[in-house]
């Protein structure tokens, strides 16, 4: 059976995690959403270490949605770690922030973020954002007609 690529959500807020899961279902995306709750877990997931060593269960994501303000290791530190990887191993990162006027946007881009997006204030606007992400990053919609190439 063909599986769509995984999207990794690095987010510590349980409400944001729940809303994102709901919106992924409403958007009818076939992509599996894996969640890590701090930057330390994000790096472990990307390295495939510890509980994330099984790449069948925890595959390398095709996109990471990264919150900057997380415990243990913040989003900037995750970006710095990613920047040190060879280009072939780098996962695209869309940074999620609480404001579209965030003063840290430039720093995130300097560290290699591919997108910088304001977290929408409600489920409806988050759904619209997920549809834009889907179109831009080629996230796979669910369809009974999808077949492996």
C-alpha cells in the first residue's frame, strides 16, 4: 500500500496540536502528521534516534512545521542544527509563529527556514493555511484514485 510522505509538527501547545490534527483531517490530506512537543524531540526524530529509530513508524518527513517557542531546545536551535546538515539530508521547514510581524523572521530565514507563517487565530483560517501549504509543498490529498507511480 502506498503511503503519502509524513509532515512533522514540532509544537508544544496542546490546543495548537489538536487544532492542527483536526484541520489536517478536514483538509482530507493523506499525509500522516507526526507530532513532537519540544525541540529536543524534533532533533531526535530527524536523527532517527531513541524512540524515533524505527523509520517505518517515524519516517523522515517531507516537511516540518516548526514552532519557535518550545521548551528544552527552541525552534532557532533546531534550525541551527538543521543548517549543519548536508543539503541532501535537510528537511524543508515552515516556521509557525503567533504574529505575522514577528521580529525574528529574518533570523529564522538566515538559519534556513523555508517559510515563515503566522499561526491563524481560528480553525477556519488554519484550514485555509493548510490548503496553501498543501499546494506549495505538494502535500498529498486523500483520494481513492491515488496509485503508486
